[in-house]
C-alpha cells in the first residue's frame, strides 16, 4: 500500500494536524509532516474522526437481496463514514447457527468496504422459544459477541435470563428489542394525541419501558451485560439512568431518526415515516438528545433497515417498518447534537466509534487517532450543506425519511486499514 498524508485536518475537532498513513497503520500525527512519496489529501477545515462503528445494521443477506446485500450495504456504510458494522440476525435463513453467521462474515471479508461483524440470534428462528447456538456462533470464525432477536422482543423472562447467563461465560452481550408484544398488537404508530386524531393503532411508551425495566433487573441478578436497542422514550431514559446509578451493566443506543423526527410527520400518511419503535413526541426527542449528551445513552446506532420500493409505496397499514440510515447518520448527529451545542466532535467520536466498538468488542476499531493505531479513519466536511437525494445512495433501497431535507456535513473520505474505501466523496 502507498503512503497517504492527510494534511491539516482537525483531529476530533481539535487543532489542525497532519496524519501520515503507512500501509494499514497510522505512522505519525503532527504538524508540517513531510509528505515524501505519500499521496496528499488536503483536509483544511475538515474533521478527522476514527472510523465509525454501527452496532445495529440490517444487511438483509441471505434471503432478502432485493432490499440489500452485504456488498451494497457495506458500500453504503463506507459512504457514511463507517469502517465496521454489526449485521442483525433477521435474515432468511435466520443467523442462528455458526454456518449462517460465518457466511455473512465471509461476504464482508470478500467485499472489503467495511468490516462486517454478524449478530447472532438469541433464539432459534427468532421464535422466542429455544436458545440458539450461542456458544457455537461465538466459537465460529465469525467470533460472535452480540446476540439479538431484533425485530422481535425476547419477551419470555426465563429465556432472557438464560441468554444473559450463557453469554456471560464469554463476555458477550444480549441486545434487546424492547417491545412487549401484547401491548403493541395492531400498533401502527406512537400512542398519543396524533394516533388518536388519525385513528391509527397506538404503540405505547410503556411497551418499551416495561421490558427495559425487567431486563436491567435480570442483568443485575445474573451479573451480565444487556444492551438496549433503539431506545425511544423519555421514560426509557429514566430507567436506564436509574439502572446505571445502581451499577447495572447496561448500555443503550439511539437512532438518528429518533433524535430528529417526531410522530407529527405521520399526519402525512407517508409510509417512509413508519418505523419500529415508532417516531415519538417532541418531548421524547429532547430527552433522547440530552441523554445522549450526558452519557445515559451510550451510542448512536442507525438501525439501517432497507426495504424495496413496493414495501413502502403502499397504504400505511400495509407498509413495512424501517428506514435506511447509514449514509445520513453523521449528518443528522451534526444537526441535532453538534450544531445545538450538546456534543463536541470528540463526543461524536465517542458515541459513534469508541463506545460502539467497545460494546461490540470490535477489535481494531474505535481506536485513538495516534501513531501505531490501525488506520480506520473518517474525514468529514462540516461546512457542507446539501439536500438529501436518495437517487445517489449506495444502498440498494431508498426508504429515507430525509428526502428533500437539507442536512449539514458530508463524509469525503473513509479509510479501512489505510485503504481508501471512499475518496473525494466517491466509492473506491
């Protein structure tokens, strides 16, 4: 590999510095470094971050390649500044065996746009009745450390307890989709004033909060790690804050769309706004932002959920739930957290790289931008302003809630172990 000199970037938003990449590693960080035979990337005014890590991505392969594939999903990830993604288990077949997780892991290796770490299912077939092969998936070539039935809640308390006990043996974590199924039967959107006015079935906040409360207590009882997927309500924030104050080993994520959008958008009846958990109220949005800022919520995770056109271009009740998010996540975080003064760029690096890598045990990712570290890096132009046009997405799907909306910031370069996967805004 040739040498690359990133000239004049604000490392984690600090003073301008040069960063020399030699092969797969950061060789030097300093001022006025000699370029020599290195390719020079001018980065004046840009922010240099460690490569982003997404703990919650749906790549759909195997089984739903009409929505996304490992190739198209990782190209979208590289476009958004990600060097590692964790691929959820709700594929066809379900990623509940060593064979399936190894297939996904090897596809990530072959395509090379970012590292792909499969998430294993907690239960066989995501049916919530019998534990999947947790140990075998961990011992496989994929080395699975995160387990989730995302899309479905592990609602049986005994099964959840057993899963927490099992993964404790090898330092794994159970990532829970917190949704009490009996409280959300027929739910179409957030339960509240808007759902009442529109006559759509409501998804109450307590359906999320009751599962989180149960699971943090189970984690405390077992002495294991639990991670809360796509936390979305002010009440959930308070439960997690309480659990952390007791020393319970719980972490939580928030999606970009829950940091920006509210259930008022459902008045349009546009299925692009249909998602699980649903868009909540302005009060919830503000609580989520504050919790991300103060560390109650540990990370931002995209819940990138691609769907083909026909699954969204239909009446609201028949539409699939989910939004694509890899290519817009950093812009939304800049808009909601950086430009509001709630987070610095150093804080963004923590919530979108350091912390998710730590939770998921993503080796080589979420590392400091310093000499001797792997050259997994993202370069961002924070001054950029542009209108979101899904026609230009690398993802196979176009179900973004931001179409036509102006968002700040643009990822210009992504480096995976010193190799440019995105250069001047174009995929390598």
